[in-house]
């Protein structure tokens, strides 16, 4: 199981490398959908060059107003809906944390905030998310949760792995995008 997952991700990495490695500036996009909620949206990523911070812009609609956990997960596997996206993508074997914590998974964004109409729209810069190199997030998944991420501080048994953010409201595969 673990072995085949490793092979699948290696294949994804090679494919994304072939598609994207020739670009100095790499862009990726995920289109989030759901079979259980009305949430949909787009998350765009651009890393101008290796070791540069990655700019992340999201526009998600159809959420319940309030805070929602938002993370990069290990797999981009929609075969079982968002459930087959696996745990948080965690190449450095860290515990879960908030976006500014010392100990955190590379794609721990904390929470995104949906307004009274259920829209969450924001731009941010991440030093930990890579589109270049072996820990590229291309081919991985992104998930917005029904509940709020406690940033690892909630004291629940799930705090250190998931932030206890509850079910997966919507998710999308991070795919290599045509660049200029
Ligand atoms: C999705 O939207 C429809 C139409 O507005 C509504 O009837 C339904 O309750 C919503 N579903 C959920 C899970 O919020
Ligand atoms: C955000 O997404 C909604 C729904 O697709 C769209 O109507 C709106 O124009 C988008 N906003 C931006 C700033 O892209
Ligand atoms: C990951 O860390 C845990 C403890 O934090 C340790 O038990 C485990 O062996 C580590 N796994 C790897 C693959 O290093
Ligand atoms: C995000 O950045 C884009 C492009 O720079 C800009 O058009 C947009 O207004 C920004 N949106 C937010 C919510 O800051
Ligand atoms: C959710 O994350 C936001 C920022 O990412 C933070 O301000 C808020 O306190 C977090 N919620 C909890 C319950 O920790
Ligand atoms: C979470 O991890 C920290 C650091 O490893 C540990 O001190 C804490 O007890 C853990 N919390 C839970 C609820 O497991
Ligand atoms: Cu998650």
C-alpha cells in the first residue's frame, strides 16, 4: 500500500516535472468541488523561481459563514471524493500547526474566513509551499473543511494531526498550469 502510493507519487512528480520543470516561473491551479456541500472555488499558486515564496490566491464560494480549516493533503486522488486525499501533506514528519507555527505541515494554512455570503477570497504568500523540486505540491490535493482548525492547540486527540477541523467540505487536485 505504502509502496504503491510512493510509486504513484513518484510518477506524478515525474509527470509534473516534465510539464513544469522547463518553466522558471511555475503556476498551478486547483478547482475545488464537493459531492456533499455547495462549496466550490479556485486556488491558484505561482512560484516565480526555485526558493522564492509561493503566492497563493483563493476564491471559494458556497461555504458556511465563519472559519474553515484549509490544508494541502497528501494525495490528489478524487476516486473516493475528498476522503481519498489522505492526511495532510507532511514531507518533514512534523506535527500539525498554524500558518506561523514552528512545527507545522508545509500546507497548514490555518483557517480561511467565509463572509456572511459564504465567500472566502484572499491572497497570501507562503515560504513553505513549493512548486519546484522534490517537495512540489503539484499533484497533491487541497481541502477546505466544514469546521475550524484549532492550529494544533485545541487539546483534542486530533489537534496534532488535523487541527480537528471536521469533515471535508470541498477539495481539488493541484495541477500544473500553462504559464506565460
Ligand atoms: C445547497 O444549496 C441548495 C440551494 O441553495 C440548498 O437547498 C441546499 O440546502 C444546500 N446544501 C447544503 C449542504 O448546504
Ligand atoms: C470569485 O468566484 C466567483 C464565483 O465563481 C466569481 O463570481 C467572482 O468573480 C470571483 N472573484 C474574483 C475576484 O475572482
Ligand atoms: C515521525 O515522527 C514520529 C514522532 O514524532 C516518529 O515516531 C516517527 O518514527 C517519525 N517517522 C519517520 C518516517 O521519521
Ligand atoms: C489578489 O491579487 C490579485 C492580483 O494581484 C488582485 O487582482 C486581487 O484584487 C487580490 N485579491 C485580494 C482579495 O486581495
Ligand atoms: C483559525 O485560524 C485563524 C488564522 O489562521 C486564527 O486566527 C484562529 O484563531 C484559528 N482558530 C482557532 C480555533 O484556533
Ligand atoms: C501535541 O504534540 C505536542 C508536541 O509534540 C505534545 O506536547 C502534546 O501533548 C500533543 N497534544 C496532544 C493532544 O496529543
Ligand atoms: Cu485538511
